[in-house]
């Protein structure tokens, strides 16, 4: 039988910490993605975070990530099917662009028939420039 883990009181770091690239972190100022040495991207919503389906999100402090400058915002993950409440259109995120899906045949071609898209706000949809429509 495995010994039970003791629940410990975790204190947040109060000095800079080295986090690996590709880490998702949560500080008192929100959620971020460590994109490389000294860089992090802001995550503007739980929907954007959920599109990445991270295995873990590290709870940390702003002091711990102070050397990681916020350079931009992270976009929805490629392959995300999103429904914009702003313009009532269905999009596929591909190569960082939003591609308007204009027909059920296009949905079938990409294997997304019956898939429930994520409903997103105008701010979220505007993370992505408009690409060519999917007909």
C-alpha cells in the first residue's frame, strides 16, 4: 500500500524562479504561458486556457516570474473550433488565423461534424486575424 501524501501548506515563491518554456503559470495577476527565456504571454480567459488543455498550471507569484516580461497574448490553440458571439460566425483556428467555416461540407472535411464549438467573446475572436474562409 502506498503511503498517503501529507497535505502541506504551499507558500508561493518570493524570489525569481526558472520555469521551463511551455509552462502555464497562475499568479495574482492572472494566467500566463512561459514562451521562452524571459518571455511570457498573457492568457485573457479560461476559454483560451482550456483550448490548450494544459496538464498542469503552476501556482506562483509575480515576484517569481518578474524576469519574464509579458510580450503579447496567447491565442487559441490551432485546431480550435470557435463560435463568435460578436459576429455569430463559426471559425476554425489554423496557423494563428481564424477561418470562417461557410458550409457543412467544410465541417465534414475537417472532421468536425457534430463537434460543439467553444463560444467566445469579441475580444477573444480578435486575438486572431481573419484568414481565408473554409468553403
